[in-house]
C-alpha cells in the first residue's frame, strides 16, 4: 500500500510540475497585463508542435527542441501582443475586459482550427527524451516523465530567479503593481507587456513540448490543461508565480491520489477534474485570496 | 460579306462542343442530386476519422460522376461538420433538410447519430449510418435509418466469444463514456458472465490525457487482469495503450492488450505507441485482404495514391455508403425519400466490403435495416509498423491465418 501511495504521489508530482509550468505562464500574463489569456491552451499546443517539427525538420535533439519551441512560441506571443493587445493600453477601447476575453478566446479558436489544417487531424508524437523506465520494486516511472518533470522544475526555478534577480523581472513586478508608478521610475510599460505575454506564452509552449512525448500531440491537446491552469492560478493566488507553482504541484498530487484511492474505481478517472475543483473550493473557503494571493488591480 | 456574326459562331461552336462532349459526361450538364454528409471534422469530435470518411466519400462521388452520375445526374455532397456533439448533429441535419437533400450518410459518433436520426425521422429523410456502432440506432426501428457498419452486438459478441475461447479469466475494461463505449461493454459483460470471466470496468472521458493513475490501480488489483480492453474510439486510446505498456501492465506475458473502436487501425498507432503496439489485438471492420474483390482493391489503390495512406475499414464503409445510396437512387429511379427507402430495403449492392443487403427483421431489435453480413475480424499485430490488413487474423476462425487464438508476448 505504501509503494502504491508513493507511486501515485510521484506520478501526480510529475503531472503537477507540468501544470505548474503552464500556470506560471498564465500567472505572469495575468499579473502584468491584468487579462485572463483564454488562448493559453492553444499556445501550449503550438509549443508541442513547434518542438515536434524542430526535431523532424531541423534535426535537433528532443531536449534542445523544448527551447526551440519556447523561442518559437515567445515570438508568436510577441506578435499576437503587438497586433491584438496593444489597443488595451490606449483609451480607444471602453470595454477592456471584454475585449481581452474576445481576442484571447479568438486566439484559441484560430490556432486550434488552424492546427487541424496545418498539422493534420491525426495525432503525432515526437521521439522520447530517453527510452525506458525506472523500476524500483513495483514502482515504475518512465524516463520521459522524469525528464519532463526535471526540466519543468528547472524552468520553474529559472523563471522564479528571473523574476526576482533580474532587472527585467523586477520591472515586470513593478508594472504588475502599478503601471503609472513604474513609468515614473523610467520603466517602459508597453515593452514589459510584450515581454510578459511572450514569456507567459513561452512557458506554455515549453510545457507543450515537454508533455508531447508523454501524451502525444493533437490540435485539441490544450483544452484540458488550460482549464486546469485557470484552477491553479486561482488556487495559488491570482498573480502569484510561487503560488501557481505550489498550486500546480498540489493539484497534480491531489488528482493522482484522488484517482488512486477513490472508493468507486469505475468512476475515479471521470472525477479527476472534480478532485481539483474540490481542492480549489476548500482552499478558497480557508483562504479567499488563494494560497499566495494578493489584491490585484485592473488594467489602468 | 460575313456569313456569321461572331456571337453566332461562338454559339455554334459551343453547341458543337456540347454535342460532342455530352455523351461522354452527360451528368455534368444536369441538375445534381444532393446528398448530405454528417460527421466530425473539428474538435471535440473524432475529426481524424471524420476527415478520412470525407476523403473516401468524395473519392466515391468523383468516380460515380466520372461514369455519368446517377440517372444522368451528378452526385453532389453537402458536407456538414457535426463536431462530435449531438446538438451540432441536430443542427446539421436540420440544415440539410432545408437544402432538400435526397439522402444523408456518414457519422462516426453513435450519440450524435442518435440525435441526427430523430431529425431524419421527423422529415422522412433516408439516413445511412456509416461508422456508428450503438445497437439502439437500428433498434429504434425508424424506417429511415440504415447501417452499413457492424453494430456493437455483432462486434462484441464475437470479441467476447474469442476472449472466452482464448481462455481469459479476468478482464479489465476501460470504456469511453458514450453510447458506443457503454453499449459495447454491456454486450461484452453479458458474454463474459456466461463464461465466468471476471470484469472490472473503468469509465473515461475522451478529452482526458493522463490515464496512468487508473492503470496503476488496475495493475495492482488482485487477481491481476489477464486481458486489458480499451474500448475507446478516440485518439485518447493511444495514450492509454502507451501508459499501460510503460507501466508494465499490458501487453505483457501476464496481461493481453485489446483496443477497440478504430484508432489501432490508423498508421499513427505506430508513431504514437511504437513497440507498445506490438502484440496489440484489435478489430477491423473489413474483409481479410485475401477476400477483397476488385472494387476493394481499386479503392485501396486510389486512396493510397491520393492521400498517401492506406484506407481503414471506416474509409471503406464511407466509400461504400455512397455506392449504396447511388445504387438505391438508381433502383428507385427517383429522388423521392420513400422510393429510396423502399429501394434500400430490397437492395443488393456489391461494394468494397462485400454485397450489401439490409435486414427487415426486428428480432433482435438492432437487426432492423442492419447490414447483417458486415465484416469484422480480430487481428493481432506481430511486428513493428505492421499494417492491419497484413496482421495475423485471430478470429473468426473461418478467416484466421494463425493456428493460435492469441500470441502471448514473451516475458
């Protein structure tokens, strides 16, 4: 029983780290731009395909392909931010919240349907990071999952350090607190918005490239993780990167253990999202601002 | 002096051209016969299967039109994307009704076809189900609904008998939460009960991606299942197969792996699951390649040439659906719905998957308007990147290419 518990917890931890990576990107976008990016799942999907084609067309190793995918989706994010989100920073738009919802939702719809045309309707899978699995007693976990979890953890540490230790990270934090105050000390808010959206997109893209050898690629692969990312963002405290990391890991473990120990095995997998929702409800009852939440502002 | 005006000369030339070409392509000059197609072409439906069905249908339409069409009129198909959801299916069928289509065919999701069949019944439109397996579709006994594919009872009675004959004692089943999945498992459970085979059923949603927690749970049950059956028609099956393999659950010497519903027939199985799919057992809704007629061989060659992939049984069903409807319209010598339904009830048409006739029997209920001889067989992949049409056939034994009922993987 202990081994089984450990196995389910470990499996949940791996999934949770990927969730955390997606959610961290969503959090950065939300905290700086004050918008909910409904296109995040599609950016995750695009990262998966970018990694796949980097391997097959450019011949790069799977690990390097993750960084190629992040770069490609970063550029995609920057272009989208420049073309579609810039009106948010002006007074040309009255209903900024609604505008942001519509354009990011459109991003999701366009990318997902374009992917069916561009990449085809059939599932694809890039080569493994490393073939095989680790066996310890009855515990078995594939190298792909371990590699994805390890790289996700490194990326999460990297993004945390970037946000805390670099001038750009601190500038992003300043803009997230007050655009006007940041402008007074010489921070170009528009540039930070572009960086934040690109960075958030790149993290989603990296998660997609990491998960591709585990779950395969399909144009709809971002649908479910994007919903889970929203849960994590609220769970961790809206706008908190550490909160989204802890929230993602927590959600992954709760889902793994929930499925593993739910009394009715027939329905356990169907209820996997319910375990996350339950965790969210309990957390919000105890801490209404989420695990690491702080009061947030709307787009100024 | 000019003998002809330029316009007169052009008209005369056009007339001459028309008279020369008319006997060769008479169908193109006449008003087209409109057929409706319904099926998933975008998420959340099984759009990969939908796309393959659409390709095959259009191939059939092009061939028929190249031969002059039906009653001297070309066929034209209005393709409606149902997204795999019953509400979109209903809307698509309503739209096709307003376009006064002669008949409708297609669909991949039983739940959607059930919704569509209500609309077809309301308007009296002939509706030929292409790859929808739920028994209750024909079980509704609607005069408008016919089916070219086998139904769950035909398929899973055979699968259950095979499992019993192969000596399995304890099955774990992962079923999709749809009319297809639940219907299939209901049939299997009955057969397993008759043969004292234990059953442990787990339900999954098609949009789920990580199945490893449940697979670990099934793997750790006591007694350990000796067969793991994945009754999932969507691409999620690829993840389940890989998760089961990576966990060391199946296919292994202790536990066989079965995948139903079609995804294991696509060539993407090998890209997604690689060596995990060696020893996988699946059903194929077509005839053994050794029994293919000239129509089947010609269709396969044309499909491969045009789409650079071998057609699955689903594609063959779609191809034959057009042939069946064209033949019925030709027999009826009319585009009247009732005349076509009557013609289909007495039709004998040979397509790529054999000779089609539709039962008028109501016992069992699902037999009504069902193509009772719809082919289905079980194959087990014996090597990497193997095509289903050359994989060893396990069942039915009349078609089997092996002496064994199941090749157990070596430890």
